[in-house]
């Protein structure tokens, strides 16, 4: 397959164009009469004079801070609104299987890593490490990486951050059998490929990783290299206690991190919460990167403290800024729904509404009309999806999943039902991640479904079910005009009539898009003779049912959730979501569907074995995996929306044009000024 963007600087310039196009698209809707769905115009077309004015406002606000950030005032409170609470104050649990995006907002900026993906240019840059990522070296039957660390990096109590903290993090993950994203970060299991077999401190500021086989770019530096580092001192006693217990993971995840005095290595530190009301972070006055200078150039180059880390340097500046923190504290207020959060923002009670879900049309209009607010619009690095349980009937039957894919009319759903707010998706790699997107392939997949009327969809779905051995108590009937009367009582190939199929989705108060989609999918399933029920379910309850824990039976039928896809510089989510080794019941991994395919596993393993210099080959492997997934359909990827974010004119960000927006960077707590 042909890769569209082989050069990072070209991809970066294209991303800027995409951001501008998205800003126009997201402010061009012609009907704001309903408040049940989020808003965006279709195809970037401006349909009214008012919408054209909104486009100008959004673009001006988005571009206002994309050069050098204004001089920052210090000692202020940065107030944010969220529509969901965190479920734990424990960073181990955040990276574990029950972590949520709201925990990311609070805890993401509190832990350092050897390297970081530096925005807006998506560059791998040093954090705790010295220089660029070290190269893997073959030593007999194993591969090692020896990485130098900064001797001046400290935790929030002033104690040095050393290689012993890195070793402690790895050994805790390994010995306690921690799951979730910890396995991607430190791939310790026997089934990991490549397996990280040891991490040792050569000295206080040199860490050595040992892998059983070659660690490709997907692992080093893009997983282990950017993995969180935990402080040894406050956690050592808890981990020792946990390892002596029957369930070490549960003991570690269940610890009260605030009570034991967890430390931060980032710009802010967690400072407590009142459940259901608020969460607080405070400035880390010992932050080792305070004052660090970053310069991104339009040609893709990046400088850190005057040292060039990528590209040739020079030329027009895209973004230049210094790290803080400039704030005293971050105060997160918890609101019951989107309307309450927008009202608080418009009234000046909060500075920024941090929201991964998009804004409904009426609320977005309210934000645009508020004189105290600016708006930023960005493409997303994620998607919303329908997932099947492949462990049981009917989800285990390929033809069932394929039939439902025919029935779901994504164009009708996004353009008519959701009023053009969302755009339909047919592949998992987001279009906004231009360096890894394959437009030609995505269009080929879409062509299989786009433009089909409902009767044709029903005919193709019924034919697919029959080919797979399904029958009905009352068969579908086609009249002389070709119009189909749906069948009743679908029976699976084992001769068992389907029981009612539950579609779990967040309620409208949390995400009106997914709630609405679930209702329409219920109707489309019923046309196939399936007794289906859309069930509005609390977000955290869905997570608990889909990922109940190692060894627990996973019994859901279908659910609708969304993924924020993490590292866009080298996507690894295909392996995380669908490789057999990441089954939720065996390692609390991302593969909640129970998908298992040897060919897919091999493609993922092959991609993980590629060097950083072999990015083109990694791109090809990703799209071979995509080809498997669009046929096997453990997920039916549904849609996504541009991220529209409102914030008061009192706050200044170093940039606002970036993939997935300000919320992807946890509200930029380390850089925001006021």
C-alpha cells in the first residue's frame, strides 16, 4: 500500500491545513434547534452567513496563541469543569485496566517518563533521559538498551529521580502482575513480544533494559521509552505488602495514594478530592522542567533549550513557549451534565471545560455567543465504536457481525440523526493523524456501504445471515416490488433462538451521540429479527462490566464506547485492542471482545519488530491489520467528531491547534497562563 505522508515535516504542514479545515467544518452547522447532539457542519461547507461568521471567530481564537505564549502571571487558580468524576486517586490504577480519560486529566501531568511525545509537532523528545533514545544492542541471545538519565531531575519533595525508580516501576508491574497499559509500557509477560525480561540500574543515572528479542520502534521508544516512572520511596512498603497478599494488583490499585504521600515528577501534584464535587492539583514547585524552552518550526524541526532534536532547524516558527507551572493550583469541578458545565463556563465560574465528548449544538451556540469565551477546534485521535463479545452467540459468528455492519447506515446516522455533528468512520486510524492515515484504503472500505438504501442493506444483511447458517422463526418475505418484510425470531447456526441483546451505551446526559446511536442500532437490529435493547448505562459501570478483572467471566452482548488512541507518533493500538495476548480476562488488556486471529497476531508482532527507521514498513503492517479488522469486525467503528473546546479569554495556552485538542494534554496545566 502507498503511504500518503512519508515525511514528518510534510505531515505537520498537512496537519495545520486539516486543523484549519476542521475549524471551518465544526462551526458551519445550519440548525442549532436541538440540544441532544453535538455540532459540526458536513464536509466543511459553510451553509449560512451566521455560520461563516462563527468560522472566522473559531479560526481567530484557534490561531491566537500558536506562536510565542504571552508572559505568564503566577499564583493563580486554574479552574476546569468535568462531567464525570475520577474513580480513584491512585496512579497505578489510572494506568491499569480501570483507568479513565478523566483520571488522565488529573493524574497525567504528575508522572515523568524518559521520553515524551512533544506537542504540537508529535516529536519524541527527552524528559528524564539525556539526549535521544539509545539504540538497541545485541548481546548474545538478548537485546539491551542502555539509556542515560538526567542527574538534576527530582521528585516533588526534592529527592532525586534515579534509575532505581525506573527499576522499581518495572519490578512492581512484573511481580504484581499489573495489567492494562502497564503491560504495553513494560511488556513483562511470557506472551509479550518482545518480552522485557529485566530492567537494571547500571548506576544511579543509567538504566539498562533487556529484551528477549529485538525491541522495535513500537516498543522502544514509543512504549517503554515513554512509560510512566513511579517514585520508589512512598510506594515501596505498599508494594512489599501487596506482594505478600493473595491479590497484589488489587492491593496496589486499592491503596490511597494521597494518604501514603505519592510524589509528582510533573508540573502539578494531586492534592485531594471530594467525591462527586471537586478534585484538586497543586503546582509542583520543584518541577525540573520549569523554564524549559520549546520551539517548533513549520518545517517539522524541534528545539529544546536551544538544542536541535529533530529536523534541520530554522524557518518560520509554528510554536514557541516555556514550561511552567505558572499556576498555584488546578481546581476540577464536577458537573452533572454538559448543560451545567457550559453554564458554569459562560458565567465565568470555570476557565475551561475539559471534555472528550464534543459539545452539543445548542451548548456550542451558547459558547459562541458568550463574550467571555474563546473557542478552539481540532481533529481527534480517536473514535467511537460498537464492540461485540466474540466469546458467545451471536457475537461469535462472523456473519452476524457482518450483517449488522450492513444495517448500520453511518451516513444517515451522522448527517440526519446527529445533524452533521459527527463524521462516519470505516477504519480505525483517524484521518487527523495524517502521517499514518491511508485515504485510498479508507475510501475503498466505505464504498462497500455508502449509498445503500435501507431495503438493499436489509437484503445484503439477510443474505449474509443465511450464508452463515442463521434462520428465523418467521422468514423474511420479499414482495413483487422487491420490498422486504423483516423476519422474526433470529436463530443462530447452533439452532438456538437469540435472547434479547443488550447494547450498553453512556446516557444522553454524558454523551448524547452514543446514546442516540444505540437507539438507532437497536432499531436496525430489530429489522433483522433480533430482540435488542439499548441500555443507557453509567460510563464507569460499562467499564467495570467490560473489564471485570483477570479470571472473571465477560458476559456483555455489545457496548458502545470510544477510544482516545494515545501515542500518535507510532500507533500501537491495533495490537493493544486485538492481539490474543491482551484478552481482558487473562491480563486485563484492551482486547475486551475476545478477538483471536493468528494472522492478525503475526502482523502485530511483525510491526512491533520493525526499527524506528522502518516507519514505512510499519505503516504497511498497520494497514494490513486494518484489512483484517474490516472483514472480521470485532468492532464496528462508528463515527467521531472534531473536538470543540471553549475557554475563557482570561487564560492563555502556548498553542491551541493540535491533534485532539487541549484536552489531550490534560488542559496544559504545566503551561497555561492567566
